[in-house]
């Protein structure tokens, strides 16, 4: 049922009694509760008594606010409180009344995205995932370490967002903020004006809640804002604004304007960056003086002599200053490490925070012990390590700051995608005769389906739609990766976010909000960046034992240096003059603790996947996560569908020949007159070619002779009379039926073209074949080169088609494919995929995503080609936005580059730990005297994480290995 649409003006004032509205008497006050609108079809409604019985059945349910059932449309609109009753119970009530329910929306699945703060390594993300999956009602939870986000699918009847956030904060020990929920896509944010008293907010809220299709209204009195959740199929944002304006009476006039809420993720990332930067600078204020007092001034006598002045007993000024400066760094600036360690140990796991806390505490509290001994003794001489603790924390904070900066750049491609849509659009108001009454500039968020929009040269297309008037060239490179501008005429689709380069067009909006191609691309890429690659399992397994192993190794290192040192098993000269065996062993143990870096392992895969999926999206290749990336790099066989994949998918005339003295103009006129009435695709191709041919050999003519006695011969052709001349157009069979002889010259032409898998359309005038057209579904110009390039990559190509063997063989030989399966139905294609997989090869299937769906699912990697605006293709692992086959090469090549980068990240992360820990443990010290101070070990640990992120960022410079588009257009 249309609400607030133009159809309302045409509806009679007195409605039929078949539409009955029952408002449940004495409804419970629900001003502070969410109200949801449920719209579904009911089959078998025949009269008003059926309506009454359904409404009575639903009306008895507690929590139902109102029911409206239409006998004409067979549709029910139910307003209910989801906290009291579920949609499933409403459906069961209708079915218990003896009616069948159809088009029932899936209400048992909801989704939310949550920002999680403080995750440092893989064990952190795993603990959050475990905590979420333990919540009753959570069906799926994916936690992305690199993004710092979680995507949760849950049953809203069993749990809610508050419980989910509580699980993250209480059970896992991390701070969490809601980024978005599933129904955010159907929310409008309004800034209110003209309000003079708090009571007026209640008037506006009541007016909105009484509007059909409004689910929930949230009022912010202080900010004078309203957040409205609504059903887009029933009401639109312009109707909501109009409702607010009409709520005012007399002098009280209210205004409502859109405002865009800040993007939660971006703000949180900026806050996190500023936090690490400020903490690093604060720590440097204390750490740099400590470093100078302990490492620099003592080497520069007499400038550092004052540090040795005794305060009490052996406690000197230098030690006292180092303690005063170190304490704020250890307990105030470094408190995040204590909190992280506590939360990790509370959930029976360990992370980087545990290693840092152990290392810095060991250095700090041993230094406190030395200071107390010096304070109480007049002969004690010991070395404190306050500089180790403070410098270690400073370097780790610097590493975290640089890491957050680098990680922010991994989602640059996604940020650019979200900024493609323009902020405003030009809305046209058109009368019944098609004349423009007015032009209004409106916010893009206010666009509704079927709106007519004006797009001037240089402007961006605001939403997906159809061109209804005008012609232009549109730059779609930002969405599909297509380098050349695409010509658009009435009836063609345009994509939101693309740029009109020339010509003024009018566009009818067909997809708005979350339905646009741009929104779906962003959603797909966001989901891909959260999805884990199987190769990440290695890091997950290592992270479970990493920290306990490091702690054990550090303890063994300390014992391995302390006991032999006390026992005199190694030369006393190995021990620095300012230390004893215990202190040297402690330095080695702390260095082992802080040099080990679990963060680099955890970031190796997700950062590379984030950059690769974002880069792929900018090239028109949408890869659905790490699993698709990993499978694509293993592909050794690519299976191509024929029609629409290797070929253009549309019949076209490729050659023409005359066999009589008739002029080209007359021949074309008669052909067009006969074929223009046929709906067959081949007939349309012949007419299009004949028109072009007519223009080349004569003047353009819009009017053609009418055909009489028109007759269709199914599967053969057409016949009729053009003027006084009898004409037959079709294949050899229709010529035989019409007793038209086919001479040897015609037979030769037909035979030659059939060998090339072409269809010949013969044109006979007055019982004699006057000419012929050769029609085929032409092979894409880049097909042969793509097959050849795949072969150079070590990938074999196979063609599977439902077409006949002759055509399939001809097309295969034309493009260079040796293995062909023809006359195969959609399920048969899936069987052929499985046969190839049994040979031990990884198979990719390239199809159009419609009749190829079974094969796309059966393949190791399914690629849907030429998706255009239809990017929500469930069957495919990879969605290729344009129909160019070069993107097949791009997808596989990009996946190989990404997996190579991931392996390089792992080699660096693992190699760093394997080499760094023995050096920190002092393996080289007896031989070459090289020792890694703890603060320098901390700097190395920070550098390892940064290096992995920077390594992944190199994928941003990826370039397509094969570029045929530009060449083909020149």
C-alpha cells in the first residue's frame, strides 16, 4: 500500500469496507519502547469476514499495537513491541487461523558493528570472539584485529546490543562502542528548529509515532535532534520532515533539516591516534631526562659529577631524580599495560601487555630494591634500571602511535569509496504531460524511489537509476574500473557516485540508500576486511602459546646467566663493572620479555587483506575476504562460460553479401520492413545492422514501407509482402518451405560461415535469394589475449556451455581453449567442475552469476563477471564489476601478490622473533660482546609491528598486469 505518495491524491474519500483497521483497545503505554512495523502477505483472503478473523487473532496478542489487513492487496501491516512479542508469534497466529503467510520478512536475524578498543594481538581478538559466542542468541561473531571492529549476527528475540557490548566489556575486558546496527540503514537524523518549550518535543514525537511506517523515535532535547527509524517501503524521509512541519499550529512552526552523524570508526581512530601521540610525548618529557641522567651526563665529566652527590647514605641525586621521573611513566602513563594485563589474565590468556608489564615491573621494582639498599647502607653499590622501564614504555608507545597511523592508511580505499556519493541532487517536479514544473536542490539522503533527477555535465550521479531523457558519457572508473567513459542513452542504467562528463540527462531513481551499488560495494568490502583468511590459523595457533613460552624462556635466560655467574662458571670480565651477576641476568631476562612481539604475527594477514580488498574494489574487482583471496591464488584451472563471458552475449551481424543486382538501399529497406516486426534477438541484430548499412549507402530514412501478409515461421524466419514484392527472411529451412532455390554461391557462403559457428540469415525477394547476413555472438576482443596470459601464468582454460558442439568448438578454437564441454545444463556445469577438481586441481568458474550459480558455488573460486549495479551476488567469491575478461587475470594476480605479501609478513614476524629472542638472551655476548639493552629491545619490538603494516601498505601500489581496454578503444 502506497503511503504519502502521488497515488493518495487519486484514492476515493470513502474507502471500501474490505480495508478494516482495528486499533487494540487500551493499549499499553509504549512511549519509551521500540515499536516495529511488520508487513507481510496473507494468501486465501476472500472477504471481510476473513479480514475480521485475522485481525481478531492478531489483536488478541499482547504487545500488538495496531493491525490493518487489506482484502484487495492480501497484505497485513502490524505494529508491535518487539520487547513483548516476536514476529514469529504473529505469523503463527495467522497460520493458526487457517491462512497461509507469504513474503514474511526474516526478523530473527539482526546485525551490529562494534568498535573495540585496546586489542593488541591475536589472543585479544580471539578472547573477544569467545566472549561474544558465549552470549545466548549470538549466531556469528567476526572480530577484526587490524580494523579494531567486530561484526555480530544475533537473534534480537534472545539478546540485544546492550548485552553484546556488556559481554565485550565485562567478560573480555575491552571497551566497546556501537558503530552501527542493521536498522541504521533505515534511520534518518534530523536537526529540529522552532521549538520553544520541552513540551513541544512530545508533540513532535507523538506526531511521528502516529505516522504509519515509523518504528522508533529518539529525541535529544538538549541538542534538539531526532533520530527516526522507519520502514522505507511505507514512508520516506521527506514525509517525516513534512510530518514535523505540520505538527506545528498557529505561530508555532517547526523546522527539520538533515544532519549527518559523525562516522564512529573514523572518530575513534583519530582519538586513538591522538591518545598514543600524547602519551608518547608525555612519556618523553620524563624518559629523555632519565636517559640523559643515566647514559649521557655520566660520560661527560665534570658535567655529570653533581649526580653522584650523596643525599642519604649511598643514595645519590641521580638515582633519586631517576626514581621521581620514572614513577609517573611506570604507573600513570603505563597504566594501560596494567589494565591490559589484568583483563588478559582474568580471561585466562596472555598478550603483549603481560610481557611489557612483566618486563617494566621487573626493572622498576628491582631499581626500587637497589634504591632502598642504597638508602639504608653506607657501603652498598648497585645499579638501578629506571631508564630501562621508562625508555621501554616510551618506545612501545611510539611504536603503537606509528602502527595506528599506518593501520589507518590500510582502509584508505574504503574511505574514498564512501566519499564518492555527492551531498546534494537536483530534484525535478514534472507534471502529467512531462513538463518540468520546478527544480529543487535536495540532500542526497532525501531522494526516494522513482524521483526524477537532473544530472548536468561535471556532476556526480547521486543514486542508481535509469536514464529517461538525454544522452551523455559517464566516467565509471571509480566504481567499475572501466577506463573509458561509457555512453548512456534513455533506458540505460547509471550508477551512483559516477561522473557525468558531457550532456544533460534526467535519471529516474531505482535504488536509494543501502540498495545502491556504492552502498553494497562498501558493505561487501567492509565484510571482506573483517573475514579471516585460513592462513591466519597459523598465527592463531602460535598466539595461544606465545606469551607463556616467552615468559618461560625469559625465566630460563635469567637462571642461565645468574646461577653460572654466581658459581663463577664464566669469566668475571663478562660482567660490566657497574653490575653484578644478578643484574646482568636480569637485563637479559627483561630483554627477552620485551623483544618478543606477538603483535606482528597478528597483523601479518589482516592488514594485507584490508589493503588488497580495498585496492581490488578501486579496480572494479570485489574480493569477498581472505578465504577467497587464499583460494584464488591456488587456481590452476579456469572454467569459462561461453555466452556473455567469452562472448558479448548479444547477437551481432559480422558480414553481409549481395547475390543479385538489387541496390543496397532497396535491399536494406525490404529487410527492415520484414524483420522490424519480429521480436527475435537475431532479427533485431539484422535490423540494427541494416539501418547502419542504409545510412552508409544512402540518406537516413525514419519511415519504412509497411509489410503485409506478415507471417512468422517459428524457428525458421518470417515472410510477407513489401509493396508488390514477396519477401522471405530466415534460414535454409524457410527457403525450402517457401520453394526458394538456394544456389551454389549461396550454399558456399552459408557453409563457410557455419564452420565459423555463425548463423546465416537469407533474404529472398520474389523467389530468389538476393543477399545474406552472417550473425554471431561475437567473441570479446580481449578473450584470446586473456587466455594466452593465463597460460603464461601456468593456468589452463576450459569452456563449459549449453550451446551445441559446433558453435562451442569454433569459439574455443578462436580464443585458444583446448578443452570444451558443450550441451551442458546448469547442474551439468557444476558436475564438470567437480570432475576437474577430482583431478587434483583448484578450479575457478567465470560466469554471469545467473544460470551459472550452481557452478559458481561448486568451484573453489566463483567469479561473477559483468555484475554492474548488481553487486550483491551471493554465489560468487569474487565479483567483477565490468564485463572485461582482463579482470579475471587481475583477480588471480592480485590474490597471488597478496598471499606472497602475507608470507613475507610471516617470515619477517616469525624470523624477527626467532632471531631477536636469542640475541636478547645473550647468545652472542660471550663471542663478540654484543648485548641488547632492554630499552633497545623494546624499540625493536615496536619496529617489527610497524614494518609488517608498512609491508602490507606496499600493496596499495599494485598495478594491473594486463591492460587491454585502452588498446581496444584506440
